[in-house]
C-alpha cells in the first residue's frame, strides 16, 4: 500500500543533505511551511541554498534558519519583508549570498524544472541589469533573455488537504509557490492542515497530483498570522 | 524655478490622482495595481463598471479590503494586505498568475515609479546601481508583460526634482514600457514624440508644468 504520510518530523526530514537546494513555498506568511522550516532547523542540514519569494521576517522560520548560519545563499525576488533584520545583518556582513530574481521568473524557473524544461526565453528583465551576462535572442521582433530552470533537491510545501497518495489542495492565496516547489523538487515534503481518506478529495479539486509529492506530515496549526 | 511664478494652482490629491486613473479604465479590463498609491484606484472605479483586479500572488477577481470582523487570514494581496474576493474570483499558483502577466493577458498594470523617461523607460525598483539588496518583486514582469503600463506618481521628488526625465538615472525596471503617467500635476501620454500633456491641475499653465519637468512637454497634435 502506498502511504506517503509519515508520523514524525524526523521521518519527514530524513535524508536531507548539507548543500541542498531548498525550494520554499509561501508568500508573506500565507502558505509558508513554518513547521517544516523548524523541522529542517532541527534536522541539521547546513550550507543550504534557499529559494523563496522573501528572505524571512523577524527571527522565526527562514530568518531563524539564516540566523543559525545554515543558509549559504538565498534566491528571492523580494528580500525586504516587513522585518528583514536577520537577512540585512547577514548580507551587510557578507555572510550570505543573494540572487535577486524577478518574481515571475522565479516562479517560471521552478515550473520549468518541474516540467523538464532546462531553460526558457522571457522578456522580463530585458534592458535591465537582470539581463547582464545572459543570452539574448530576438524572436518575432522582440528581444528575450534566457533563464535557466531552478531545480530543488528538497521542496518544502504547505497544503490545506492531503491524502496518502500525496494529492494536495491549497487554501485561497496560500497556494502561491507551493505547487511549483512540489513539482520542481527531487524530494517534496508537505505539511498539511487536513489529512483526507483516499478518494475523499474530489479528483476535480486536486491542485497538485500526488506524483509530485514524496512525504506528507499532518500539521494542523490553524491560520497564518502576521507577515 | 520660482515658486512665486505660480500664483495659485491646486495639485491633485492622491485620491484625485487615483480617481482620474480609475475613470480611464474601461469595463472588462483585467488590471494589476502596484503597491502604494496605485492600490487606491480600485476604490474609484465608477459604480456598475466591471473591472477585474489581479494580484501577483494568484488572486483574480479581488474585491475591497474586508471589514475588521470579516478578515480571511488566507486571503491577502501582493502588498500583503487582507482583501476580499468578488463572486467570479479565482485562485491560481504563482506560475499561472505570472503567466497572466508575462503572457500578455493583463490589459493594464499601474505602478508607482521613481522616474519615467520620455521614451517610456521606467525606474521603480532600486535607487542606486549599488543598492545592496534591492527588492524587485514582480515589477519587471508587470512592466514587460502587461498590454499597457501606466504610472501613478508625484510629479517631483520631495526636494523638487522632476521625476519625468529624458533619461532615467536609476536602474531600469523596463525600457520603453510606460504609456501614460498620472501625477499630482498632470496626465501625460508617452508617445513617439515624447511626453504629451492631456490635462493639468487647475490653475497650472503649461509653462508652470514645464518648469517642473526635466523632459520636453508637448501638446496633443
């Protein structure tokens, strides 16, 4: 019997290696898998490259992972959150690398990785400093730049519902980067608010089919608060 | 520029700027509003006119801010403010949301800006080439991807320098993207001829406006 649902955070996090590329779902605090970040902190992997929209806020979650000097590099579109004190401090001290990526390019690089597309052309960033050093090509009279896929060794995902095959639904704007992190990562780890029996989630309502998911942990933490 | 040369004119307030832009959005357009003053535009769409608002974080068909006791903690916009959904609204993931932007499906995006040049270049994400950790967010996607880009901003900086320039001194968000600018002093189209003034704040003359604008202003042909 296939059962992707695990019973402990340790089981969920097992096998994450130092130096992993970690794709992190969430936008603001909505849909951000905070329990999984805490699990990763506990698990101990270091020298990580983390891709997420924001670079953490306050001293919790991603900010705490960074504060513990476990993140070598952050790939994000918007490092300045409501309270980016940890990131700013590390960055000014030269203790963390930063790759700024336009938000749509970040999302598309993840989707491309999930779809097996190693690179794609986009108009976003043409004529700006984002285009420096990138391959340019004119297609149909417009100039585009080449952007490469962004594959994750590990994807950390927050879902609303999950079943033992790993089928997922999301809640409202909690969807954001989560389905992309799931499809783009070799090891997709999910925290789900609700565990459903197989067949209980209407196939028409599944957003992320279980093929993109490896392990699920039930984390019924309630509503997000604060950003 | 002498302040006394301009006896009495009334700059548009921010709500008036938003109202002027809102009045020019026709029914049926899909619109993304940037963080800041542009967000106010949704409050001024004339009653009965259906305009569909999009937010980068996968929200299409966004309604106004909720009453305090009706906040949905899972429902925010790209500015990380609580919002509501209108009947007919939908959610999608970030790659689909940015497909709406990058695939040319949005009729309009309205952004704030530091500078706009008279060739349509926009600078709105970093104030220095050496900005240590600039935050681009979705600005470059929106500027390059929407069918048309309008800018809503103050005409001048706090120290009085023109934000309408012949060449942006700040890092570009996108070249040649801006089609129209709504400022506290004027509404201006960006055309092949450069800046064309469509309207001005009451009491302001073209000379007054030009005195506050680095780039050459034109009147409609």
